[in-house]
């Protein structure tokens, strides 16, 4: 290869490698939904055993009502080192009656996903917003004061 070809080829190769590092990554988590299998489950016809044979183990079951099974499927994407974001989510909820027969089938999408950020430095509370010094010195003079609930004059003994 000629020196001019190397000068052109090498930068193009480096640019190609750099751009390939910025390719979005896609991932799938949870249940793989097969529309034909899901559509074959019918309310009033199927029961727990037939749903288990058709769709397999649910992703999770209801915590308070054992008559609900959930199948959760989520597609995520992220770019480079960013946190993954849900691009698509489908939740299939199957409700059973007392006899164990399918009562209803509901499909929910990503609009049902709640965004929770547990890494905040402060927990929001209702009521007054006090500063550090108000919290520290706020009770000075109230201990033993009449009507303050302490053991002072006028308070309960």
C-alpha cells in the first residue's frame, strides 16, 4: 500500500472504530410473548393448568390476590455507558376466578411504568420545612412550659 493510501485508510479506520462504540445496545428482559399462544388463552375456557401448559410459568403472581398472574416483557436500549431506558414494555395480566378458571386477560403497555428515583438526597415530607438550626434550637423554652405537655406548672404530672 502506498504512503498516501495509508494516510487515508488509517484515519478512516479509526473513525469507523470510534463510531462503532456509539452503537445503541438493545436488550430484552422477561417473558417472550408469542401472540398466537397468548390469543389461544380464552376467558371461561382455560384454567390455571392449561395456562401454565400454554404460556409457562408467570413472571410474577399477585402478592395480595393469588388469583392474578403477570407475564412481563421489556425491550430496553442504551447508548454507550448510559443507563438503559425501556423502549417497549408489555404486561399481560391473567385473572382467575375462585374455581381457577380464567376470568379476564388484560394487556398493559409502558404507560403503566412508574419512574422512581431512590437516589435523591432528601425525602419529601408533608408539613413544615425547618432548617437545621430550627430543628436544633426549636425546643428551647418549650420544655416545662404551660400547655406544652411537659412536667412543668400547668402540665400533666
